[in-house]
């Protein structure tokens, strides 16, 4: 199979298509916001319901709360974007319009972009200069989005978690057999978030003890999730700030698990965290890491999504992390002292699983 990195080695556009694409980039905020408006005001649904026969602008207007002018400018934008076609004055939904409406990945990406990132990305240039998430100030005075997460407006938190879970949850069933291959009795989930991975492990094994280490806000959510599902007696909780290099990790666990976690840290911070994992594990212990690596994707669009997500880390999350290239990431693991047992790429939508030993 062709490596996705090869797709970035040649410029495949001719001069005219390159200039057209440049205009699409120049007007990208207009494209995004009008597409979202067409979706959220129900216009795409109205047009979809009309089927192949299509529907006129006047009929669309009669079924919305918008003015004729507002409907008209959105419909004409939809034509230029490619969400709609027009035939004899009647608008018809395109395949792209269908995906804007119904594709779960597109919905998760669009809501995350708008609710979490859009306003803050205005200060991307400042973040690139300072190495701090300058865009995060739109939500308040926080050092990182992880400290802020429990305090963000509900719709922002909803979009953040929907984005995070969409890209991780489908991988969990696939990797369970690999995690439990060594028959661990106790697993420490660092960055346990809402406790979804712990629930998967509880269901997979009737005896495993799960430790969850995270910041207080996220840890409280995980406690509630696990209590609601009746597994409190098999869970241990640890408040940790992994940006504090003097903060040790709890010991007594056979496996340390990290899913979509280390991409939240800079290179030096990743090495520091992994060294603390190394110190906390017994001699036969393992670290298992689930991460999206942008150069290990099957399709160019997957790599594109990860490359763009890196800029969320720059402007909004912490100012210094990203979705990593595999060579850089594996080099950090080795620098911390670990030896690779195996790496399995193309798990779920976009993940690689890395199993490492002391």
C-alpha cells in the first residue's frame, strides 16, 4: 500500500487549478461559515427532502425563518462551494452537501472547529511566536485547555468530547486483545478523561483493576461515569499534573495505557512523562500507546485532518504539541528508555498502537 507521505512529494495541480484552489483558501472562512449556516438553518435538509426534483428559492424561503435575502445569499454560496446544484431554478443537494449533513466525521470536525477553535485561531500567528495557546483567552485565563475543559461552556465541551471520542472510540474494541495479551491484573490509564476506556476494560475482563490518572476536573467526570456503571470497587483514581516533572506516577500497575494523550504535550514533555512511566513500571511492565500518526494514514484526507488538528494544539490547547510524524514520535519513546515490542498501524479511523517494554 502506498505510504501517505508519498502523496505529499509532488505538486499535482496545474497553474489554473492551483489558482482556483488558492481562492478557495483565501475565502475559506466564508466557505466554512456559510456551509454551517446552510446546515444549521435547515436549508440543506429542505433541499434534500425535495429529492432529484429540486426546490425553488421561494419555496425554501417559505419553510425557514430567514429573509428572502438571507436564503438567496446562502443558496448562491452553496452553489459556489459545491454543496448544491441548480436546474431550471430548482436547487438540488450534491454528494458533498449530503456529507455535510450526515457524515459523522464531518459533523464532529465542523462542530469542533466552530465551537472550540474558530475564534481562537485568529491568534494563531501570536501562538506560533510565543509558544503559548494565545487563542484560549476567548474562554478565559487558562494556561492550557485541559485545565479549562471542565469549566468551558456546555456546547463547547460537548463538541470537544464528540471530536475526541469520535476518533478514539472505534479503536478501543480492536486494541483490547492486544492490551490484555499479557494478562495484566492492573492497568493505569493516564489521561483517563471521561472513563470510556476504563469501561471497555471492565467489560472485557471481570477482574482487572483500573487506575485513572488525570487533572481534577476530568477525574471527577471519570469518577461519576464509573460509579454510574457500577465499577467503583475496581477503580483507583489519582490526581496528577504531568506538566510538573517532579510529580511521580503511581506504582503497582502491570500496564500503563495512554490513548490520544501524548500528542497533548511537547517533545521534551513527552520524554519526561515516559521516563516517569519507566520509573513507575515493574521490570516486566509495558507501556501501550494509541496515537494518530499523520504519516501512517491510509488516505491523504486523514493526514490532512491530523495536520490541521495540530494547529488546534498550537492556538488553543497548549501552544507546543501536535499530531506527530511517526519517526519523531518513536524517537521520543526510545529516548525515554523504552524498547519497542510492536507497532500496529491503521487501527480504526486513524490510529497506531505502540507496545513498549522496559
